[in-house]
C-alpha cells in the first residue's frame, strides 16, 4: 500500500503543544549575570548547562505487544532502550478493537482504516515531574517508515489518546524516517505514557529491524521548546 491510504486519526487530544515552539526569546541567560562557574556563557548552546543521567533499560523480554509497567523518569534523566521489530506492514482491511478494557476509545492504532500487520513494541514511562519529553530513535533498516507516537494510557494500561502537533493535529512521530526520528513535547507528571513503535513500510512481515530509542526529560522553560533536549544521545 502507499502512504496515502493510511489516514491519520485524531482522538481525545489531551495536549496540543508544539515541539518547535518559538525559540525567539532564547537564550535568556544572556541577560543574567553569571553567578557561579557552571553558568553558561552567552555563546554556549543552552544544552551545555544540562547534564543528563542516562540509564539503559534492559532488553525487553517477550513479545512486548502491550504497554507494561512504566519506567519512572524525572527531569535530567534519560532512558536508552532497544529491541527488534519482527515484521512491518499495514493492512487497510484489518478492523482493530477501538474500545479499551475500561470502556474508553482506543487511540491505537494511530491511523485508519486498518492496522499494523507487523510487530509493535512499547516503551512505557511515568514522568515524575513536568518537563519536555525528548525522543530520538532509529532502526537499522534506513529506508523503512516508522510510527513512534506518544500515547496516554488509561487505567487499563491501554492507549486512549495521542499527542498531536498543534498546527496540523497530526499525531507526533507518525510516518517518520527509520534512519533517525525525533520529537520533543511538553508532558506533565501523573498520566502514564507510552510510545508504540511500529513500521508500516515496506510491507514485509519477514523483515527484522533492530531499533534503539533515547527518551529524556528536559526542563520545561517557556519559549525554550526542544532547545533543552540533550545534544548528545546515547
Ligand atoms: Ca512486539
Ligand atoms: Ca519486538
């Protein structure tokens, strides 16, 4: 199938904040006096003042076809995880279940009509404070097209809403380049979130794609957008 057959849906959007919010007011530190040795000089990129504490999430066992117990993450922390997508593809003829066990409308899969025909792998997180969630991922099948959206889970651990771009209302992380994809979006503490990684092109259920992902929680600063995301990843 071509990309055009796969239409994006918009469901129960909790937040519609831009990952690319204007950076016009940045950097604010230029207008502040330096008070200690760690202070940024005006010509340093803002990321230089932030140190991320990275931890590697052990490889996910089993099929990982559903969101699982959330990994806690706080501002200044990063999670590195990896796995393998066994098969990619999309069939417009599939009819996914759109009601969660709790009776809410499921936001997965994030497009309609149809469903993924290959593997879906999940990373589940629980931000312990407000921040900007920074995502960067890729696979070793560089020509593939991937979805890596961010969902909010309901009490039954099922994805019932998806974060969208404010302008287009298209979910973030949809139809991204498999070689390397990234987004950043403000999140708040409380709801359990999950990223569902799946490939829809090429349509090949025998394909094995090794994936990696970096998730980090940067401070949310008005106007900073994604500029506080880590410059270097794992
Ligand atoms: Ca899976
Ligand atoms: Ca897998």
